[in-house]
C-alpha cells in the first residue's frame, strides 16, 4: 500500500515549526519521513499542507536547514520550491564527524 492509498492520518511524516511574533512572518520547519514511507509522495503532501496553512496565516517565508549529504531530502525541498541560501559549515557532529548544513528557504508572498 503506498502513501496515496492510506488515510491521511495513517502515514508517518512529521513536521514541527516555529513561528515567531506577528512582526516576524516566517516559519522555521523541521520535517521527516520514516524510511519505509519515502518516495511515495508523503513529503510532497506534507510540504503542500504546511504551505497552505502558512499562507492562510500570513506567513511569507518558510525556512529550514538540511545536512548537505541528505540528497533525498534536499531533492524534496527543491522540488517543493525551496532554494539554498548558504552553507553553515561544520554545524553538526554526527557519529564523530563534522557535517555542513544548507540554509534553505521558500518565499510564499512576494
């Protein structure tokens, strides 16, 4: 059974975001899809839902960071309209190794 055949609440993506005060109209996203649900459209649907909610609530910009080695995640974010704004070098230590992250964003209201 793929993601599109499951009821909306049955698949296991998650998304958390931080929206600031009314003066700051951006949202910072943290999202993930369990491995067994990747490549089935769950991430695309998740980001579409987040974007719809953000536009309704006056959010003009979505932001996230992605480990530069996360090729599938970066492909999803780009597919959903996010662009790389810069690189945060040696920002994380994973299993004893330093990793860079991309700063990415999407403007919703131009």
